[in-house]
């Protein structure tokens, strides 16, 4: 069931259940694997973000960039996606 939430003034519709989606969990497993290479972790990170943000990915990245004076660093995206997941989980409960 899709959930629409707002994080940092950006509306996000998440259509998957992050804690139950096979591909998201697969990405999280790679990210947590101490033996994964940097390239494997990077692919898993980008894939997870695309899965979570769905069709709104490009719009959201644009809004994040605009909100940070044209800069879009990894820490900003990581923090945003972490809060999206937390909001989705909280909305579920």
C-alpha cells in the first residue's frame, strides 16, 4: 500500500514496504556486508534509493539540490532517505 509522507518539506510517495521488500532487503544486506566491495555497496545504495523513491526519484533529487544551494552531497541524500524510511515505518504503526 502506497504511503505519502513529507520529509524536509518534500512530498514522497513510497509504494513499497521497505522492511518487507525483497530487493530493498537485498540492498541492505550488501550495505551491511563487511566483505562487500565499494562498488557493490555503491550499487546497492543507489538501487535502494531508487526503489524507495520510485518514479519521484528525479523530482526529489532536484528538490533536495535546490534546497541546498545547488549542492547534493551523499550525506544529504543518506539522511533524507533514512528519514523517509523512518516516516514510512511510523505511518504504518
